[in-house]
C-alpha cells in the first residue's frame, strides 16, 4: 500500500479518521488536566462536606478487614488462603471509590496537581485544609468501625481471631518497613487514580487489580491499616503509642511521599516538559512567520 509523504495511509474517509481518533488513548496532558480539575473541585468543597464524606469512607473501609477476616477464617492459615483472602482487601476500596467518598490517599494525588500547576499560598492552604479534614474523618471512621467489629457480638470466635492475625501481621513491620511499604502503597494508589482517569470503563477491574497487589505485598495503607491496628489496640494487644508512632506516623509519611512527591511530581514534570516543547514550537513557528512577512515586505 502506497503511503503519503506524512506517513498517513491514503484513502481514509473523514468518518474513518474520526473513528481512529476515538480509539487512540488520551494524551498524558489530557489525563493530567482531568485529574487536576477533579482535584480543584475537591479543594473547593466545604469542611462539612469533606468531613462527612471522609467519615463515611473510614467506616466503609472496615469492609476490607471484614472481608479478609471472613475469608481467612473459612480457608484456614496457609499461603494459599492468603492469596485468596487478599481479594477481600479490595472490598473497602471498591465501595469508597464507587460511592465517591473522600479517601485520603486519593487526595494525595488529585488535590496536589492544582497546587503544582499554580503554586500559591492560597492553594497550599486549601490543600492542607483538605488533607487535615479528610485524614481526621477517615481515621475517626476507622477507629469507630474497628471498635464496633470487636465489641459487638457480630462475628464468631474464628473470625475474631482472623482479624487479630491480620493486625499482628501489620505490626510485624518496624518503622523503616512501615515507611518503605507506605511509599509503595501511596505510589500504587496514585497509579490507580491515573489509570482510572484513562479508562473509566475499566474502573472496577483497575481498583481490584491494584488493591489486590497491595494486599499480596503487605504494603501499608494509613486508612485500611488504621482499622487493622486499632482492632489490636481495642483488644489490648497494642498500645495507642505504638499505633501512632510505630504504625500511623511512618505509614502516613510513606503514603504522602509515594502518592504526592513521587508520582504527582513525576507526572507533573512530564506534562511541564511537554508544554515547554509545544511552547517552543509555537515560538519557532511565530518567529518563522515573522521572518516570512519581513522578507515579503523587502
């Protein structure tokens, strides 16, 4: 087949070219702008709206511990059961994201991009306000749902023991491991947000895939982990000091580093470089046109 000088296949109709455009994946700049707009909308929400949505998300995240515990109690302690039970980890994320509730680790990406695009004290203040409200709401919800799961006669003894085993597994990590695993977890959640913006129709599959891998790798997540570790605290196996200093602090720092300062920075740098190239082309084009106009006048 003979090709045109620009490399395009000849003989395509306008309708066929439109069909090709529709099948092409969105440019990185389009994804960046989509997530930036979402983040900007989140930054504009009121404190009350953020709080109640974040509280609901924290409560909903109890589904992850609940599902994993139920799987483990029925399958028994083995490597094979861990592979299957890890699917339960996705339950809370699916419910929270599909219900559009406020999850802290999602906001470490979406709300950061508007700040990176336009770095002002006002935007930084709005970001810190959002982070503070959402984090407090998430943690309040997780602490409440963990207390309910332990204190109320809901589950059998075998399931209660499975919940304890899950929490103990988290607390086997020292501070450095909590931080390192938290960085990977934050990066994975940020990747998930970017992928969902690219393929909205595959949202459920993307959420399950990413969060399942997080569970298999025992990566630490500030919201889900708060349910797991606070369950141990209420059971008298871990102190609140260990909860905050050994688990929450390092994990939170890791999630922010992985989600914001690594993924968001790299994504923004990619788009910034692309914009610089486009701007340079426009300047060169404008300069060439000016030279042509001058040559014609002469």
